[in-house]
């Protein structure tokens, strides 16, 4: 991985051990709590969350700055766009 400066999230959400639809429901809730331009870090281990969160971000116009997959661990850095 290129060593681009690490993204520092403004808020973090732990969805480890939670299954669809919890990770996406909680992500929606948390993104509303931060300001536009701020970054939410979401960690999940539900395989469905990868598609769910990517699709949701596309639909709602939020930007996934970075997505990492390590084994079963999914990490999203989502920037609130509006």
C-alpha cells in the first residue's frame, strides 16, 4: 500500500459482530451526527456490509475516501458530503 498520509476520522463506528442491516443502519445514523466535510470511520465484519455501504454511499452522495479489507475486517472512511 502506498503510504499516503493516514486519514484521521472525526468519528468512529464499531459494527464488528453485527449483521445486516445493523451496520448500514448505524452508518446512516452516525453520518448525520457529524458535520459536512467530516470523516466517519466504520469497522464491520459482515461481508454484506461491503456492498451495502458502497451502494448507500453512491446513492446518498457521500464519498468513501478509503476502503480496506483485512481478512474479514472491513474498514471504511466515509466523508460526509452534504
